[in-house]
C-alpha cells in the first residue's frame, strides 16, 4: 500500500468524493453513468489489492456483513464472502432453509434480528421480486441486492460491465448481444440498464416465448412504459450477432420447456445456441460471456465456452473486485 493510501486509510489512496452517496445498491436502473464509472474505477483499485502477496486491507475492520440467501447460490455468495473478508470485515452467512424462517419468521423480522445483532451490511438474495426494496425501506442496514426473482442482479451486471470495459475500453457504440431466456433473467435486465447507461448498443435475442412483455420484435425495441431501457430486439441469433463486440449466453432452465414455452431442448440448440458458426458473424475476437452456471451443449457450445474469446472465468474472478468496490463505497469504513 502506498504512503498516500496508508495516510487516508483507503485502498485507493484517496478520500472518496461525492460521486457515490447511495445507502443501498438495489439495481442499476437508478444509477447515473458517473456512479457506474465510479464503481468500475474503484473495482480497478480493488483488483490491485487482490493481486498483492497478501490480498487483504483493514478498511472494513469492525464491519459485519451478513449474507442472507433465500435461494441457493455458489458464485455470488462465495464472491461476496471473499470480497468482505479481503476488506477486513466479519462475515455471517445465513441460508433461509437453516434459519428461523423455517419456523415461520417473516423476512422483516429476520432483518430486524440481524440489525439488532449489530450488523451493518445486508447482502440478500430472494426468490420474490422487490424483496430487497421492501427491506431497504425498513432498515438502517446497507442493503445489497444479490438477486431478486426475475427482477434484478446489479452486482452481476457490474462485473459483466467491468469485464467488458477491461477488454473493450469505452463502451459507447459497442454492440453487446444477450441471448436466451430474457423474460426470466434478472441478469439481462440489469445488464441492459447498465450497458445502455454507458452508451452501449444492447441487443436482446431469444424465442418470442422467452421475451418479456413490452418488447417489440419489429426492431423498435422496448415499448413506452416497459421495464427496460431502449434496446434492440431480435429473434434470429445469426442476424443479432452480425458485427457484435460481445455476446452473453444465458442459462436455459429446463422448466421453461416443461412449462410449454419451448418445443424441445433440441429445437432451442438448433436456433439459439452460441456456437462457432454463429460466433463467426460477430467481430473478430468478439468476447464470449456467461453469468453461470452453464449448461454446456445447450445455450453454449463447449468449444466456444472454452475458446480464447471466452472471458467467462474472468467474470467470476472480477466479481470479487467489483463486490469489494460495492461494499467499500456503501460503507467507506464508517458503517
């Protein structure tokens, strides 16, 4: 750590300016481009911390971060835990199925208990869209949305954007294609808001049955009043990938077929799998992404997932730096 960093107590070596004043992180639709860029800049400093021989700083010493998950998670929960520990915070993991929720305790009662025990930050994932917003209105804790229903997943979007930015630089005018089950993807929605805020061209592609209400398939994007920013919509993946700078495949859940939204997995693979032939329509060296977990051989071909163009593992690694940045900016060591 530099002398300046030691003097300020900041891993970035500077006092935080007014670029970030938010108490919670619930989604990206309410963040300004300046705020998103501030997270990216801070994540770059956190990446430097993680590259040290001892990847730890005491910035959040004395802060307790609680991970409250009502859905299973490996990547997100582990990433938040590693991020908090790298900043010197104490971490408590609570899985709903092993808590008093099983005895009938309400969400707000659980949160009040966590607050009364002295925690400062609540990272929560919930199956119900809007649950983190409800909690944020009834607690003094800093609330981070780690995924709510089909609605939002802001830190996944931030790590996606950070990964793209590290490879492509300025995202203005860059074409990013997101393909798959758009209607049920909290990742797609948050990515769309964050990427368009930074000037990227976002193309959402999938079968008509897996596109959310309020999206036009006539090339005019989202209808007025839709819960999405201005985006392009395509149902033909080959056409969508033309001159793309990056493509993100979304995990296809088998229940979509069971629910009658798809005729068969074979049909989905035939029309929407990101494979080498389709990827050849994108720009040379176009990035390949996936939020995970992957169904290799379904939404993405194994050869593409493991190709030199794939930054899927980098997304996972970058998630720790981005979540360190979020925790740091929310608390700044003063929670």
